[in-house]
């Protein structure tokens, strides 16, 4: 009796209860027939609990019966657990409207919560009922919060050993993935950025327990492969459902990603083994989502990132950033932009600790740097605290503000919110690495033109130690504060910076020379080689052996020459200089942080971080916003036509005018950040000014102001005029 006066009657379609339950169990486990069949199942109302007068039952349709359910009365009948409640539960589960089975799942949850039944004593149909409700989500319940309650019960059941295998065989992993997706937004607590860590870790451990149980099954167990296939399908479906059109990914999607951490490595191995287009798409989506989650662009989400990162607190955890970077097969996932942000994050934590600001109550004071445009290296060693120039160390990792002065010492009007700093770094680098300065030389290997330390700089520059230490500081600043050097460093030098092993391929010209020497045969004497290396521009020589300049290379000693020359090119010519470069670099990036960073990057990625990407017009245009103009406006069309018509050098000059530096961040224009490290877009803004007005750039915010020019030719002309004034700041 549900209403106190009306009888409960169960109308059957002829099939027995056990048959129905068995059929349901098969669907939830490995016998999945696809999403369409599930949805049809869900609407099936052949077996309905009919609530109402007996004479009315025959004339009512299934949908009408559905609306007649008295959920509160049924809930009372199922509480507490007893013979009557159990009989009613068995006669109601998997029969009739979705809410009826949902109430049966809630009843099991209440029984477990109140310890009226032990998890190990739950019948298979009870486990299946919970999982079926998670599969079908909110349609099974009157209130969304009821789904969370059932999901939490499923999590708790994984902590009972006797339940794990039975849950797994009934499709628990896939059901809980779907349940997590449906309830993630309800798991978030409005009063905090994330649910309490303890609860989140409990959910995480549930997935880890189930997945481990699956992997522990014998290789020839057919259910093992079936379960994995169902799980991988569910993961792929979730990946394709995450909105990636904008930079914003919802907090509930981030929560789902992190909780599913134990499954991702196996899923990625599964994708790697497939050559299908679908697998390629899912790999791309995973990479994009993963990098967003590892370092959210939104400052509100970053707090949650730090909290949810506690999931992987142990070294070697399943899918921590450290794990991703330590496994060669996964390094393709983390982009250079994420790696650089990770470096910035680690250095920022050191800065906080040094300033006594671990709790964020206090901000360490940064450095104010005065840079003279005509002599940018003047007083720089003293201002930055190079060894021997100041008695006390200078804090270089808590932020640096740049003030420019002209040749007359008069300060410029610009306010440094990123733009002056981005211009100062390449300006200082330009003088330091100039061949005329004596510290660096230009190296041309095929089409590549790079710079690297001159091995004989000690003979040319009196204070070469201080100058190379300064160079190391500038390299550290470029990495941490995201400014760019005006030239590319050689691959061999980059590997020395982060301690990567060097090989013959790092010096292409050397590989060619050795090939000629080894193939010379009888003509070796005509090459006039000795056991020494000459620097033609300076007339200096370095001997590979004592008195090597007087030892000719002949057939008998050619192997030794190749060995010594290779060792000198890869190691020896850097040995007297690198200690000073690294000393300066360690002032910005502490040794332990640099060591961790070196394990995650390649020389090519480091090159992009230091010198920036080239300009890709398509990428630039896709990551541009407009203020005051529509994208279809003539001025906007003309601007992009002008950019496409510019030479590569002109495009570089235009970007330098806009940003203060010619470099584009790793990952392209979509990874621009402001001085606070927040994501920002290049913006073209409309200004009410005369068409004679030149374009104005706000380098700190990557904004270009354009008036309504009358023709495309006029706009292109004005852009070229503005680009010629890419040096210097004023207040606009």
C-alpha cells in the first residue's frame, strides 16, 4: 500500500523476474549493444508498477502510469531495510519508469549508508541497479543530487574487496565514467574552488582500484579485453564532448580529467597502437585538454589546479606532470608552452620562499632596471649583481621593471607592464652577442645561422667571466619572464645550458669535415691538417695535443685526430666558459629547478623558448580579437591583406612594433601572456582619429589602434611608417 488505501499491483509481460534481471545484467557488463539500444531500453515501459484503482489500470497508458508514481510513498516503503522492503525492492527494480529503478538505487544507497546491509552482502541485482542508474544519469532520478548520492555509494563499494570483481564484471568502470560526467558539476562545492581533497582522492582511488583489478586479470581472459574496450570507448566519447572552441574549459571537465588519471596512460597506449583517423583526433583533443588542465589560463581555476594536483603527490604517480615528462612515450603530450609555464611556476615558488611570502600575504620586492638605449650594457653588471660588482646578491626572480633612458639620460614616458621589458631583453642581448663584442661568434651550418660563445673569448674580453655570467642571467630572464633573444643559439650550446648529452649531429659542419677526413685516404696529406684548431678572425689557435700545431694528421693517427677533434668541438671549446654562463643562469633558475626542467625539454624546444616562434599568419589571425570593428570591416580586411603582402622581415618589424619583441611564444599567438602571466589576445581596436593618424601600439597589452583609413593602400603605408618607429615608448 503506497497511498494508504490503494493496492500495489505488478503487471508482468510474461517473463520472469530472474530472466529480466539476468538480461539487465548482461547489458551492463560486456554485452553492450550500443548507445541507441540503451536509449530504447530506457523508454521501455512494458513492466510498470501501476499505482491507482484496479479498474483504472486497464485504461491507462504506460506514460500515464509513469506520471502516477508516488515517489515519497515508495521511498517510505523501502525504508528501513526489512523483509517487506526487500520484497518490494525485488518486485520493482528494472520494471517500469526510470524513476522507479532510480528509487531502488537510492534505497540501496540508504541501506549501505545506515549500515543496514554490508557492502559484501549486496545482491548482484543491487550492484547492477546502481550501475544502471549511473549509466543513464539524471533521467533515473527526480532530483540531480540523488545521482551524486548513488555515485558516492558506487565509490564506497570499491573499498570493499568482495565487491570489486562483481562491480567490474557488471560494467562499473564505464558506468562510473558516465556517472562522473553527469555529476561532476554537482560534486563542486560553491564555497570552495573544488570539492574537499579527501573526497576527490576517494573518487580517484575508486577508479584506480577498478582499473587495477581489470589489468590484473589474465591476458587471455575475454572479459579483460571487453572491459578495456568499453572503457576506452567511454573515454573517447568524453574527449569528443569537451568544448574546445574557446580557451575556457569548464571546471567539471577539469575534475573529470584529473579523476580519470589512472586510466589515461593505458588509453594513450591504446590510441598509439591505432592508425585510425578517430584515434588521431582523440590524441589531439587529449593533448589540448591536458595542457589546458596542467596550466589553466584562467586565474580562478589555477587555485583549483593547485588543490587537485594533490591527487598525485607521490613520485612516479600515474599521471602527474613529472610522470608525463619522465616517460618518453608521453613527452609529445606536454607542449613547450606548458613546460615553460611549469618552469615559471617553480621559480615563482622559490621567489615566494625567499621573500618570506609562502602564504601570499606579502609580495617580494622586484628589481627596477634602468637601461640606456645607446649603451644597454652600461652599469648592467652592477644593477644585476654580477660577481665582483656588488657586495650583496640582487633579487632577480621577484619581477623586474624596466625604465628606458636615451643617450642624454632623460627617461622615457613608457610604463613597464610588459612591453619595455620585452624590448629590453633583445636590446641587451644584441650588444652582448654582437661579434664585435668578442664574446660570441656566428656559426653557419647549411641554412642555419646561429650564435655561440667564442672559445677564445678569454683572450679578447678582459672581463669575459663577468660578461658570460651576465649572459647566463639574460638567458634565465628570457626563459622566466618570456622575452626573446634576437638570434638563435647553436644546438650544441643549448644542450650545454641544460646538461643534455651532445653528439656529432649537434655540429653539422663538423660531421661534414670528419666525413671528408675519413674518406680522404691517400689524399689526407693534401688537407694540411694538424692537431690544432684555428680561429681565423682572431688568429688564435687551440691545440688538441701538446705541440699539436706541429703534428700533422696522417693515416696512422687520423682516428685519434677524429676522436680529439670531436671531443673538442662538443666539449672542450665550452669548458672554460660554461661555468660562468651557468653561474649567471642559476641566479634566475636555481640548480634543482634547472635540473628538473632539463629532463623535460629538448634543444629544439629550448630554442623556441629563447628565440620565439616564427610568424604564422593563419595562427595570428585565428588568435586575434577586435574592439570597435567587426571582423568583416574593410579596415580589418585591409590589415590582413597588408600583412600577407609584407615580406618576412616586414612582418617581423610589425610584430616588434606591436609587442616590443620579434618573438612569438611557444605554441604560437594563442599563448600570449601579459606581465601578470595571464592569457591575453592580440587586439585590433578602433579609434576615432583622422585617417592621417598613424597606428599606435600598446605593447604591454598586445593592442594595435587603427583609425578608419580610406583605402587599403593608405593603411599599408601607415603601417610601414609606424613600423619604422618601433624603438622607444611614450604615453598615448
